[in-house]
């Protein structure tokens, strides 16, 4: 949307217990978080909906009467509801848990949730260039995040997902975001 913003690094490895500014904004240490004037919000999809509603209209959010609206809604919320949340827990189990706990029942069940939800994305990618249709929307940002996290942690993207992600990575907004956030750029590109 071209809105001005300032990123703030948070060192999760060092711990956040003494990070007073972060704890004031986000006492639950929930990521991402934004402060926009007097408004403080957490949860990525909620933040996107807030920004789209507050600073729109924008093509990133089709209107309710637009034919792309149902697919937009489906994929915007699929990220947190079935993709990113699942991959977050599987990633923790597979990469952080002690060796004996890495392939536990919950991790396997959560991976099943991810793979079944991913079938919706893969099917849609075979029909349209973007998840809501012919136009890039916030739904693509949402699902793109989950696919990047999956790719980085536990999942090999299939051909359709790789083409989709290449399309997203080529966008100027994606490139600007990576340029602005050195930690993300280093992590994503490794």
C-alpha cells in the first residue's frame, strides 16, 4: 500500500524479558505486532485487515461484491487457520524439541493439518495466477508467509508452490520488505 513504517528488531534469542518497549506494545510477546498512533494490534491477518480497512480502498482487498471476494476471504484466513499455525508447531517439534520428541503424535497430526489445507492452495494455484484470481491481494501475502515458513523449516515446496512463490518474490513490495528487514532477508534467503 506504500504506507510509511518503521521496523523494530526483536532479539528472541537474547530473550524479551527486559525489552520494555516490546512488552509495553505486546505483553503477550505475540508476533507480529504494530502500533499505529493509539492503536496497538497483534496477529498478522488482523493487522492486514486493519491496515486495508483503515488506509484503503486498495486492490489488496477486493470488495464484498467483487467476484474474487470469496476466494480472497478463504485464502486470507487459511494462512493462520491451517497453514502457518500448523507449520509453527511442527517446526518447533522438528527443529527445537529434544530428539526423542521430534516425531511425536501431535507433530504428525499437525503436519497432516498443514498438508490437507495446502491441497486447497495447490488446487487454486493451478487455476489462477493469484489466490483470489488475476490480481495480487493480501490473501497472497498471507499464504505466501506460511509457504516461506514451511519451506524454511520442514517442507519442500511442490512445483505449483514454487511458481507461486517466485511470482510473489518478484514483486517490488516483497523486495522492499526484504530490503527493510535484514534479519528476515537473511533468514528467508538462506
